[in-house]
């Protein structure tokens, strides 16, 4: 699946400064994880004596414990003592909350606020679980000074539904809730009213954008597609001048494929939400990307396990979700980050083969897919570091660094390919597929262009034949809609489609409000009746058939012949049974304008989805790796410099 990319230098510099400010936070998380691990191993209960007295105040033994652990970690004793005290206070708060929940039924929710807030982003909120999601959102907004209509809440890796109660959504005591802001702000409050108003307008636009995304995908998922399970499924935008735009799903070569109808809609919505989420990721709009990615995960889970184990889309989605949590600085909210990363690794293995042999057999190389493994190893390294597993973190981070060295592209080689008329994206993908050899990359890109051109020609010819078949059936008296439905059911086979139409004459009623059809006489002419009688049909049956088919002798004759000289019982036998077109009422006329507006809105929603479907089928493998380079170096510095840190007594 695909998206367009591009990154300016100023953004990279901003990211570097932000990571530098976040260095202390990452090291603090490591220290918390390591101390929690020590406490668990030593079976120390900080909320009990001698670490906590009867008044829940800190005991003197905590200082001795801090010294012991600071020696083991070779780091500052005061810092260790401070973190242990935070863990102790949290344990007491948790115990108090548990007691309160047992006696009063009031649950405690751990709320993780947006990164822009200067205060502690981890806060506790008490609430009853019978309230609705809307009431919880209002309570969070009021408690923490946020604007209710411009936040989204994620609990248990799902968006909070406003109309359902917390209990109905599986929200329990001590659950974690992450707050996402739709507005893009770096300040705690706005003093300038005009700027605040602009920010609110931006948030409204983003909320509308999310709603349009959902509407557009629902529309496209309902439209006709033919799809089937294959490795590296991608979306393909299909816009036929004589047909309605819809989405097709193709394999890694760009050819349309088929899957069972029961899987089709769920897969279409899953891939659509994933693509939209990736578009937001590329624009660094992580707060909007995450809801789309979580929706994609929900729909992928409706697909059969066999399908998820044989395509790489699901694995890539797991990486994107964990990456999004990381960039939102909320990785601790994702309790199953390890599970998602292990799932991604398993899916890649099933899809590509043990040593990528299946991938090499299909595509001839695996250089481009190494980008996915680089991000996998990087995220595994970050997760292990935040969990206090410095040895495993170092191992994964070094694997990521080694892959980065393999995948690094000399800018001069990209320039050489640009001068040959290729795009920067084609250049990066081609060079990685050919181990950096410019000549081989140029040949690879040219061959791929020719393959895609051949596929497009085949698809165009297939559409041409389909349109010819539709026109042939229209010439027999069937409506465009009926012809389309029959051909779709017959997989494009004209003879089979005709059999379907004859066996199911009620399909004829799927008309297109064709004036020529609507104006057919309800009282058949004697001449037409005589024609059917001459063919051997009963006069009364012939008249009834002509009434049903509005005077169309050919359709009447074919239907009677196919059904042994009689009409199928499911067909209406009198004009009153829906033969005459409905009269236009004043209310219908009044609704014309409204319907037109709805169509415009649908068109806008669909076009917005289509704009984010990338042109290149391997867009998801294209990355400059600028962000990854910075993050690898940063986290390796945390791991490698930890033991050399000086004690501060």
C-alpha cells in the first residue's frame, strides 16, 4: 500500500531538539523499570513497614534500600531514592483506590495526558463505571483543563465510544486512558483570543476530517471489488470514466485479486483505515493517525486468521501502532507492545519465509523489506530499554544499526537516477532492491514500469470487454444495473450472466430509471401479443408477460421460453404491482436539493480517501530513515553510557 513522502530539513532539526529534551524522560523510564524489577525479584512491598509507617509516611529503611540499589545500578543514590519514593506513593494510591473501589464501587482510572502539558502527564481520576463515554470525556476535560469537543480517549487500545457506558466497553478499575488532542498546540494556554479561535477551527476541521474518512471508507467498501488473499496486498484506485470510482485490492505485482465475499468488506475497511492512518503518520499528525490505525486493527481482527498470517499488511499495522504510541510519548499506555511486536515478527516470518526465501522467490530480492525489520528491531530495542532489559535493548538496537548501515543510500546515487528521469521514491526503492548498484537499479525500475504498463493494458482490456458485455445485455432490454449485477455474479462471463438473468427475471427490475423503459406502454399492443402467440405461447400468458416487461417482446419471449411457457411466480403480474413509475410528489421535489448536497458530501469524502491512496504499490517500504537514524543513536547512547555514568552522592 502506498503514500507520497517528503521531508524537509527544518522538521528533522526540530525532532532532534525534542529528542534531546526527552533524553531525561527515557532514562527515568529505564530507571523506573529496573527498580520495579529489583523490587519484584526481592519481594519488597514498599507500602508496608519498614518502608511505610502507620501514617503512610516514608520509613527510614527506604534510604538504605536506595543506597543498595544505586550500588547495583551504578547511578546517583538521590535519583534512585526519588524514583523509589514515587513507586511507593503510587503503590499506596493504588491500594487506597482498590479499598475504595471494593467499598464504594468508585473506580480509579489512570489518565495519560497529551505531551504538551507541562505538569505530570500521569494522573488519577475517580469515576463510576455506569457513566457513558461522553460523561467520562466531559469529566476528563473539566478536571485537566482540556476542551471537551477536541479530545479523543483511547482505552484498551480502542477509541472510547461516547454513547455506551464504561462497563459496556470493558472499562475496569485501574485501567489506563490515553487522551489525544486534535489540535496541534505547544502552549499550555492561549492568551491571544484570535489564535485560540483559529486553533478551535483547526480542531473542528480535523474532527470533520476523521468523520469524512469513516464515511468515505464505508462508501468505497460497499462498491464492487474483486479481491483475494495474497502476500503484500495493496489498494488500487479504480476510476472508470463510465463507472463509479471504487477501490480494488491487488497483490504485490499490481494485479487484481479475489477473496471470499465474507472477508471483503472487513479487509477493505481495515486496509482503508490503515492507509489513511499512514497518510497522517507521514504528516506527523500522530494524534489523528492513532484512531485510524486502531480502527484498522479492529477490522483486521474480523478477517480470518489464515488471511492475517499470509499477508504482511497486518504486521506492518502492528509496527505503525507501536510507532505511533512511541512518537506520542505514550508507550507505557500500550500494555501489549511486546505482544504486537512479536505478532509482527511472526507475521513477517509466515509471509516472507524463514529466511525470506518466499519473498525472494516472488520478488527476486528482499532489500526493500529490510526497512520493516529495521523499524521492528528499533521498537523492540526501545521497548526493552523502557522495561529495564538493557542487554536485550542493546542487542536489538545494534541489529537496527547494522540494518541502517546496509540500507543507507548515497545521495549522489539518488541524484544519478533522478537525472535519468526516475522519481526519488523509485530511486530509493530501486537502490535498496539492487544493493546500491545504480545501473542495476535503473534496469530494475525500468522493468517494473514495463510490468505495470502491461498490467494496466490488461486491466483496460478487461474493462473494455466488460463494457461491451454490458452494452450487449442492454441491447437485449436489460438495464445497466441489472447487466452489471449479472456480470459481476458470473465473474464477467457473458453466457453465464445471460443464464443468471433468465433464471432470475426479477433482476430486470434493477433499472436505472431509463426514460425509454419507463415510457413503455403498460397495455401491450395486439401486434406484440400476436408475435408471442405466433411463437407458440398462450395469448393470456403472452399479454401478462408483456405487461410485466412493459412491452419488451424480446425479454418476454426469452423469459417465457426459459420457464416452459409460463412466468415465474415471483414476478408481479399486474401494473399495480410496481409497473408504473412512482409519481413525483412535492416532498420528493423538495428533497432533490438535499439529495444533491448529500451526493456532494459523499463525493468529497470519497475523493479525500482516494487522494491518500499512494501511486506506488511499495510506498510503505519507502523511507529516508532520517528519524530512525537519530533514534537509534540516541537510545544506543543511553544503553552504552549507563555503566560509565558517575555516581553523584
